[in-house]
C-alpha cells in the first residue's frame, strides 16, 4: 500500500470518528426513577432500563457506542456500578451499540436470533450475547424476578419483552414507540400483524397498573400502549384500503397527517409508515 493511500485511510477513519462524535456531542444521558429498583435512562437511541441494588447493576439495552461513558456516568449518579448483566431487547444498533464496552465486564443476554444477527454484523466478541434463549428466560436480580419473553415476528425476529415482575415495570423495546408510528423491520423478520399480536399479548398479561418503558418516547402506562395499538391498527387498515384503491402515497400521507397530526413527527413519518405497510404487504 502506498503512503498516500495509507494516509488517506487514516484521515478517512479520523473523519468518520469525528463525525460520529459530533453527532452525539450534545447528548446528555438522564435518569428517572420508575418503581422499586428500576430507573429509566434517556439519551439518544432506545430507552434504557436499569435495576440497581444489592446484586449490582443490570441494564436493558445500551444505545449507541459513543454514549457508553455517559451511560455509565448516569448509572454512577444513581448509585450504580458497571453493569453485571446487559439484556438486549433486539439487535438494532441504537439498542446494542454499547454492548462491546459493557460486555467487557458484564454478561449480555438476548434471544438466539439477536446473537446470530450481531455475529453476522461482525461486531467485537465482547459485544455478543453470552447467554441466549428461545422462548423465555428468568433472571433473579436485586430481589426481583425478571421474565424475558420472546415476541415472535414483530419488530424483528428476535425481540424480547423484559418484565420486572416485582417492580411492576415492563421494558417493551421497539414494540412500543410511544406516540409515534413504529419502525417494523420487515427485512429482519418483523411484521405488522405480529407486532399488533405481540402488543396484545403484553396488554393481556401484565397488570393494568404496570409502568411501561417504551423503546422510544416517554414513560407510559398500559392504557398508553393500548391507545398506540389502536392508532397502528386503524392507520394500517386505512393505508391498505387506499393502496388497494390506487390512491397515491402523497394523498394517503396527507390523510394520515390530517387524522393523526403528531404521529409522523418521530423517527417514522407518515410517508415512511406507508412504505413499511407496503413492504409488509408485498
């Protein structure tokens, strides 16, 4: 390799790293107590649940890699330490980005398909789950029974709901975008029908007064989840009907924005939701 090419590669890597740092330079990771030993951490990417107590620190999801230090600082501020256990609700990078850092000293747990997809992405070994499960798994930590339940063919093919049964807290991962259209990763085994079915499973199983940590958006209740499910179901039916009639995507998006004016202001716009629905139907 010539010196010029080598220098170019070094500069490209440095530029890429600088851009990544710049993207997150203003992100502040904050925490909110939820119930019992459980806290919710907000930063950039998926929401984090943290259990802090006699057994140490357990977290659910860990956002983007550049935020690992700030996540640890937020844990330290509420009496936590380096996580002993890291649970991934699914494989997307905004929920697993800090795996490689936290996995150096902690044990990562996830569904079988999460490990398979992370292996395919060729991430560092420290970022891979060491413990995987198929249908369900129980974790006993900080005096609580934490139940992990696989939600098949929903957001992806490897999603898990994490239920802190003693604290009455449920981390639903990206099966819940609170107040926004969801991202359903059809290319990674997800489906809208499965997404809605899995939400019903959670609504039917958990207590009515459970507190729900969504993958994205503010802390929620079971009532909030049911309201979001109704919007997904109704908008899904509307879009399917209009696509079958040959209505343009532009007109369908306008109809969605008129009926649900705030739902397309998140990660997925009304036009993006229409694309997801269409890919689900193809």
